[in-house]
C-alpha cells in the first residue's frame, strides 16, 4: 500500500467513527433514552428553544447516516459542526471531563474538531460515490 491508500483509509475510519457517534447520539440517545420531548425540555432548561432539539436530532441523524455511507461527506460534516460546537457550549458548565455529572466539554469539542478535519479529508475509501451530472457536449455547444 502507498501513502495515498493509507490517507484514504484514515479518512474512511474517521468518517465512519464520526457518523456512528452522530447516529448513536441522535437515534439512540435523543430519541430512545431521553426521548425527543425530553431532549426539547433539556434544551429549554439551558435557554435554547425546544424546537431546536428536533433540528439537532435531524441534523445528527442525517449527517451521521451520510457519513457512514460516504455520501456528501463534506456537506454532512459542515452541517454537524454547529451542532457539535453547540453541544460543547451546552456542556461547558460541567467542566472538562465528560465523566463529570452532566458530561464535560472535552468530548463534544473533540467531535467538533473531528468534523472540521473531515471537511478537509473528504470521504476517503469505501464511500458511495454519487455520479457527477455531466452536460452533453451537444448541449454545451448550443449555448
């Protein structure tokens, strides 16, 4: 294997890891453990509008699935960044370690940085490639 192959595999591992965490935090943690109404109540308790919990849930779920599949990876990562920095903000009062009561802010900050890195890394290996729409040369000449 050459250096480019290692880089593609590294981007793949990072992409699938981030996507899996986003799916776990949305579909399991927010929807099953806390429930969406419970998540909305938590958002309200920290001064955010309750409806934003549903937006965060949807963003995490869609971005997570897109990352795992390797579809629109840069866009999915960009969409996740404000959500992850928001999670960092929400956990600031709990201190540094995520093992603290209420969870600390180092874990969501780490995920935020990984999402930023994924924007630059791209999809890497084993991604579903959406074919680029190309114009027919005949159509291009007619313009």
